[in-house]
């Protein structure tokens, strides 16, 4: 099942050389694991609540690939270039499969609640 890494980054200043180096090198760390950017630097429009910072969404073939990418020597080598300069939060999650029906999810949740 397709999986995603999502980051909420809170830049505190204009990017320095370390951050630019990180951005230039990150795709090469993702390539061996089938990773690609879905969102990177797009403006986030507040619809409900407030969002400050930047949203990054990466797609990988599955959760194992995301974990392997994050733990890889290549990514761990460049990670401090970002974390020293931009505080943030990262999540990993699976997507939903073809034919996903939210009504089935609601039915399971209703059954658990009513049990």
C-alpha cells in the first residue's frame, strides 16, 4: 500500500547554505526507495484553523520503503542540515487502497463504539 511521509516545517529565516544543500541532495536519497515529492513549498491556504510554516509530502511505494529511506545512511547524513536550521514534525502513514469507501470505516467505528 502506498505510504507517505509528511512534514510540517517551521522555517525561522531565509534558507542558509546548509538548508539549500539539503534540498539539493534529498531527491538522490529518495530515489533508491521509489520516493517522490507530492508537495514541496506550496502555499498552504488556511480553511479551518491556522497553519504556519511549510508542508512537505513525500510518496513511497509502501511504509517499509519510507522507513528504509529515513533510516538510510544517505538520508541520515543530510538530515542534520535541515534539523539544525528548521524545526519541524514528520509523520509516516499509509494511504487507502483502491475502492476505499469511507462509509465502511464509519460502520466499523460505529460497531466498535456500540459494542
